[in-house]
């Protein structure tokens, strides 16, 4: 690539709490992050994997309606992009070619777009006229974008970051400036720290370059939870990171980066010359777009590297499940949780998680109000803004009950009552002996015996 002295660029990664098959809601959240990135002065905005239909669409991914509605939303976004001058938007959706369905990144800017997926090959893809796009066809396959100001952008999708023969290694060796990864990475204890330290920072430390990682947040229809942590990295250092386990529906992180630092960093890696010489050239797709700003104020400081914000396993346990509970409660449209509190460790742990959920939500709502920011939908439950007092919220959403029987002890009752008082749940106690006796009576009438545990040999038990 030719040398250009002014190569400062502002980049943005987006974390969204999108819902599976909520096409209108997903469109609004995607559009909001694009507008926020544009107002922040970014020229490249990267969103998570399959953010248009929602990553958790499961088998609905293969339905024709999912494709159709994804194209409809893409058309609206491409039309909206005419207002975002010099902003390249990367989103995700399913695309069918030659009868096969591909999980694709889609890049568009100022009303035009280009798409790719397969390594080392680009072909022409015809767009159905009924979708209403201005372009009759676009490139499809695996290629690198080259803008008018000579910025090169390569692409990965989610799991490609984790493979031994990752695409970003080849692109880094061939001098690609920016690599974007639209991901749908769910939370596993310790996984996010490994992904950031070993994969993202480790890889950019080896081959240099800028890496933009965009991940989902929340639970969008499945049991798994996406913990966010979208990030911007360059040459083995972290420059921006979205907080893990936050509850807001949308969030972006931006950084002002000097791409010339890629050149100086890679020049010091002598081994890259030999390894790069053995690789084939990458196919490029030229884009008439200028991402760097040669007229920018050179006195404006570049973004400084930050220390990675990583949580201990205990912190992850105390923040991950509570965040999942809040997302689940909002999506289910329920008023709260009912928990039989036995006084044992299992039910007590669940009750504490709900209390931690309340503290997390109240703290976030209070912080947003004090900082003067707009209210996020995450601060509302059933149409009403939540209280900023965790005691009030916990009593509103958590209903506990100690179900005593003739076999219960005073110790377990005391433990349940004490915990309920400490977390301020709406607590009651009742005797279940009458209900148990009634069920046993019905069973005896139907089967002429009462089930019980035998004290004799195992083979005699019923």
C-alpha cells in the first residue's frame, strides 16, 4: 500500500440487546447506534453477528420469512445511510446464493452496499429488483475493502477468531489495516477474558493492525447469555471496551486511531516479511469512500491505551446470572418471580441472585439519571420506570414463600425468614400438609395404595 501521512480514523463498535425476530425493534436499535457513531465522528461502525434477525433465531434462520424481513430491514438501513456521510456500516443477516444460505456480514455506506463471506473469492451477486435497492448487483465472497483513501478492511465472523487458521492472521500478514469481527459470543465463566487477552490482543500483538470486535448483549430467545465486551484493539493494546454484563439495550465505544502505527509496528516484526511473501494476494473491492480525515485537527489527542477491565470468577458469578434474570424478566412481560424459599442453599442462592439483579438495575438507572443521559428501555418494567431503591424493587419483583410441613424444622423456617427480611422480598409462610394429604388420598382411591419410601431392601421399593 502507498504511504499516506494523515491516517487518523475514528472507529466505533456497537453492542446491542437485540431480540430474535423482533425486526422492527432490531432496526431501531441498529439505527440508533449508527446515529450515535455518526454523531461521535466515527467513519466505521461495526455491529454484532446476525443483528438484523437476531442471533438467537435458531431454526427460524432457515425460514424464507426470516430472509425476506432481513432484506426489508436492510433496505431501510441502506436508505437511512444516505444521511450518514462517510460512515461505513457493517451489520449481519442471512443471505442465500445458489440455493445455499450464508451467515454474512453486510457493509454499506451512503445508500450503497457490498457483501462477502467465502475466503479468497468474490463473485457477482444479483439483487432482486423487488427489494428496491439502487444497485442491481454487488460483490459476494471473501475479499478486502479498499477505500478511496487507501484504508483496507478485512472481515471475520464470530468463530473464525477461535480457529487455528484464522483469517485475521493471513490478512494481518498481507498488511490489512482494520479487521472487523461481527460476533455472537455467549458467556461462559472466564471465556471473555480468554477471548480478549489470548485471541484479540494476542493476535494483534503478533501480526499488528486494528481489530474491532462487536458482540451481542442479553438473552434473545435462548438459554444462553451474551455479555457484550465489544472492543477496539491495535497492535496488542486495548483502546476501548464496552462493559461486561451491562443491561442497556444499546451501547457504542469509539476510539481515535492512527493507522500509520500499524506500519511502524509491523516494520519491527522481521518474520512477517518471510511469512507474508509466501501468501497469495487478497482480492480487494474498491469503495469510493473516505474514512480518514486529512483536515482533522492534528492537535486532537489520539485515544490512549486502557487497562483491560476484567472481572474475577466470583464477580462474573455475581453479575452474569443477575443480568440474565433482568433480561428474562423484561422479555417475558412478567411482573416478577415466585420462589419457594426452603431455607436451604439452593433456593437461598437464587434469592440472592434476584437481589443482586435489583441492585444492578437500580444502580444503572441512578447512574444514567445523574449523568444526564436519556432513559434506556432497560430501566422500565411493564411500562413503568423502575425504582432506584433496590429494597423497593426487590419487594416488587420477588415473592418468596416458606412451605412448611410436618417434617420442617424451626432452623429452616428461621433461615428462610431471615434471608427474606435481609433482601426485602415479599415473603409469606404456609403449611402444605393439608394439600399433601389430599393428593395422597386421591392417589389411594385411584391405585389402592399410598406411595412411600421403603425401609427394606432396594428391590422392594416402589
